[in-house]
């Protein structure tokens, strides 16, 4: 009789254990989702709202150098009354001055060309790493990541010593009698392309390597057995299977390259017109925070477009796989 009573008393606690386990698992899964969203909220959305609010204000000789709008210092009523002071004159100014349009266009073109060059250089490297013996792949991966152990600014300054007229590259070419006089590379767009490709190459190689390493290379062997030439097998099998890595690598290179400031300033010279330098000049030289904020907002909206297209392509690919 006592054994039956003990069993009946233990039954509810035993039945509650799966519920508690499910509850704990559900909390953990929600926490995993919530943490990234909180990160985006505090470190992306809130700063973006602040910058957007500044872009709707007017320049003033004060500190900070703009007239505050939507300020809670006057209470809730003052906050809502501040909506009447909002204006889009700064955005209208950007459409009237051709300088900003040319800066945006030049930045997009330079970023696109640099991304293509980085893909052409990075794809063979990633392919060679994926086909290398498994024992040396970690070493090759470390060599790709190795430049990150040095400051980005120091690496860009090193290219000045390499590309300047009396630099290492010209000395080597002159010593080999390949050229008769030093090449003018520094302070040109060629130097910008070299700097961007060198600096962002790991961001292209790593996603490509991740995609190529997971590929089933027995498909290539089967294609060769069926008489498919190596070039055709690459374009029909290898490259399509590596497209996720190609798209991810291109986005990782293109997006930061559009707003790049350090490389164009140090390697491209003062005449280089890119939106990153234009933004810096408006913010620090002209101290026009509202206009510079408007430039930053438009730049961000410009960069959202490829991200949305990538997500749309990924969603369509997943639907096709299903």
C-alpha cells in the first residue's frame, strides 16, 4: 500500500520533468535569437536613429554644431512639437550638388571593380586550399588570417613604401631592367585597387574556402568519366556549387569598400573622390554635421540594397532545395 502511495506521489514530479526540460530548451532557443537582435538594436538601430535625427537638423555655430531636434529636455509635448522643425533640406542639398553624386558613383565603381579583382585573385587561392591535403589546410588557413595580426593602418602605410617612385617595387623592376624609369603608381586609382584587394582578400577567401571544402568532388570525377572537359566541369559543377561563398565574399568586400576612407586617403592621394573621404571632410573639415549625417544615411541605404538582394536570392535557393 505504501509503495503505491509513493509511486503516485512521484508520478506528478516525473511528469513535470519533460515540461521543465521543454521550457528550459525553449528559453535557451529564444535567448539565442534575442541576443543578436538586442545587439543590432543597441549598436546599429539606435546610432542610425541618432544620425538620421541629426540629418534633419540645421547647422549652427555651437557645440554640437547643429540645432537639436526631437529633444526630450522640453518634455513630451516639446518632443512632439519638434516634428514641426524637421526638414529635409540637407537631402535636397545633396541632390543639387553634383559633387556628392560623383562621389557616390565613384565609390560604387571602385568597390565593384575591387570586388571583381578580389574574386579573381581569391578564388584560385580558396580552390587550392580546398584541394590541398587535409594535414596542411589549417596552416594555409592560418596564413590567410595572418595579416589580421598586424594593424590595418600599418599594412596600408607599408604599401606606400612599396608603391612610391623610389619604393621597393620600382627598385626591383629597375634592377631587373624591366622598366627604364620609375612607374607612377602611388596616388592613382591603381594604388587604391591594390590596397583594397590586399586588405580585403581574406574576406573573400574564407567564404569561398568554406563552400569549396564542403563540395563533393566525386561529381567532378564523374563528369570527367563522362567526357566533360575540365573547363566545362568547372563552370557547370564547381562554380555553381560555390555560388553561396562567391556571393558572401563579394558582399563582405563590396560593402566596406564603398565607404572606405583610409586606403583612398593614403594611397589615392588628395584628388581621389570617394564618399568616405567626402563624409570625413564634411564632418571634420567643414563641421557640417547635418549634411554629413545625410550623406551617411544615404550611404547606408545604398548598402542595404545588395544585402536585401542577397537575402532574397538565399530564400529562393532554399525554396528550390525544398
